[in-house]
C-alpha cells in the first residue's frame, strides 16, 4: 500500500491500485506499492508514478510503473480517445517493432477498478521536454535527438499497419481525399461540440481546409501527436515516445505537418530540433517516402485548427467546472496565437 | 471600494507566493499552484478592462454585420436579415454579463451570414468573406492583447 497519504485522491488511487494489481497478478504474493506520486505535465490524463514489489514463484519481483487514468472530462473526447483499448493496443503493437515506447502492462478499460478507464505501463527513464527542445541543451545532443526523432517517425510510417493487428481499433480511410477529409470532419466536430463561442478565424480555416483537401493513396500508421514535448530524453537521446492516444491510419504528411508547426518551433527549428528542410531530407532518406510540401502545408493549417479545438475543449471543461485543472484555462490563452498562424497561412 | 478586486487579487497572489506555495511538496500540487498564480496575474491585470474590451468587440461586430447586410441582404434568410437590422446594442453602462450575452449573439449572427453566403453568387460571397476577414484581423489583435498577460509561450 502507498506509504505517504497527503490527500484523498492518493488514498483512493492507492486502494484501487492494490485491488487491481491483486487481480492482475493472481500468483503474486505480498504486493507492495511504494512511491505513489501524482505527476504534472500532460493535461489529457491523470498520471501517477509508482513502484511495485511482489513475490512470485519463490522470487522477489519489482517494477517501475505509470498509471494513466481518464480525467472526469477528457480534454478532448474524439472517437479516437474515448476507448482506452485503442491506445493500449497501438502502443503494444509499436513496442513489438522495437521502438522506444513504454511496455503496456494492464488495462482497466471500463473503469471498474479506478472509477474511470485507466492503464498501467512501464515507467521509462528520461526527462520530458517543453514543446520546443530546450535551446540550452548541448548542440550534439540536439542533433542526436533530431535524428532519432526522424528515425522513429520513419519507422512508424513504414511499419506496415496491416501486419500490426490494428484493424480492429482503427479503420483505414478510403482513397484520394478521404484521409484528409476524415481529419477535418473529426476536428470540426470537436470544435462544434466544445466551443463556448464562435471563432471567426477558426471557421474561416475550416472553409479553407474543405476547399484544399489533398489526395493520398499511401495510408500509414499516423501517431497524431508526434512532436517535441511528447518524448523523454537523457544524455543518450530519446528514451521513450509517448502519447499515442490520437494514433490513427492516415496520410504520413499529417505527422510531418504537425511536427513542423510554428507553434512548437524554437529558434526557427522544427520542434526546436532542426531546420524543416533538413527534417524533410532526413525523413525521405530514412522512410523512402517523398515529402509533398503542399500536403505538409495543409496539415500545418489543420494542425493549428486541431490544437485550437483541443484548447477550446479544455476551456469548456474548465468553465463548466468539469475539470479541476487550471491548465485547462491556460490552454485557452494559446488560441489567439494559433489563430494568428492560421490567418497568415490562409491569407486572411 | 478598497480593497477593490485588484487589491484582493494581488493580496491572494502574495499569500500564495509567500506562504502557500513554499509549504507545498515539490511536484504536482506545487505545479498546479504556480499555474493558478499565473491565472491570478492575468485576472489582476485585466479585470478592469473587461467591459471596454467587450464594448469594442461588440461595436466592431455590429458594424461588420451592418456592412454584411448591405452586401448580402438579398441572399440572407429574411429572418436573419431582420434580426441584424432590428438589433439594438446594449447600453454603454451595461454589466459584463449583458455584454457577454450580446457578444455571443452577434458572433452567432456573423457565422450564420457566412453560412448563408456560401450559396450566394460568387461576387457576394467574396465580399462577405472580405468583410469577415477584416473583422477577424482586428478581433485577433484584440485577443492577442487580451492574453498578453498569461499567454503560454515557449
């Protein structure tokens, strides 16, 4: 059981955790959770770190874990994010490719233990980054991280989703404009559902997106949130790529557009890592997939709109008292900057 | 009037900064407390500007809607055109909730005009888009100024 209780949620989570783990490890004896600690950072899930010690088959076992539970109201509730089995299955499949992602251990898909859906995964080493890689870091480390960043993306896109067993959690889009249209439909639906007021620039952007839908017949596994800020790193480079809840099948240019958005660039570098053209060159070299700059541009516009829709979902949750998290209010302050980028991009 | 809202917010910030935050263990709760301070600073710097901000925004919306009516009256549903025409702005000394209500209604009307213009002749549609774009650029300037204290930048 947790050793330090300093408020009610820790007691609640500690008790649920103990019951859940006892059922997941029926052969385990003397299960002991220690170091249970709520983590800050990401706003889309409640996150706790803990250590687990137990005995099994006459030996001592231990592990370092992360528990992620849905908040009372998710920052965004899209078809992609409401079913925790989605993220669990995708990350397991990607782990099988040998990519640096956490090993998924246990899932409480219906929230019968934790009150809300939750999953437990391996706790990986490394520190998080802000949304742009810190300018203060050693340039050699930046270069290493940049190359790994592109390598991981190329490997995800060339993985061959058909063989990953993902079709039961994600449906491939149809040919031509369907991949782009599906994303525009998704984020427009989020905007319409969650906005508390109308935003002229965002609505102009949806009109622009619908008249500029690009075509692709190359469908890949798209991470959906592939950017600096969603990986851990140490002095050796990237140790873990996280936050796969928006993964879906779509256009590979979507991840490139998102990763290269000005919103998380630093010192004029994509993600604070490397110049955009250099990123494209490396990506083509590693993946063999040609970069179509027009499609990337479309997905940059969509990226700004998507980020604004996510922020407005947070604002709604905050204003209606569904989220006990001031971060949800602060993300609303990002919207004007996103809109400034959109206005420039679509020539408003 | 003293302590006024600004005095109170500044005082709460001092208590949080000097007593509450240092007493919290490093980690999640301290991080949330710091974000809360950030929001309080935004409120302290902006609370007294809210009525003027809303009045400016509503006046710009009203002006743009009148222009849109001139441009696209024949292509708007009769009910919407009448709504825009008959709209009477809130008094200058209206309380903030009334100004907010008016703002929501005007924004809604503008979106409805744009939707209706989608099926209008190209020339009308183009002029409607231009009017809305001009409004949106000004609105963006106001919004960027509004979030200057509190904007998340990295």
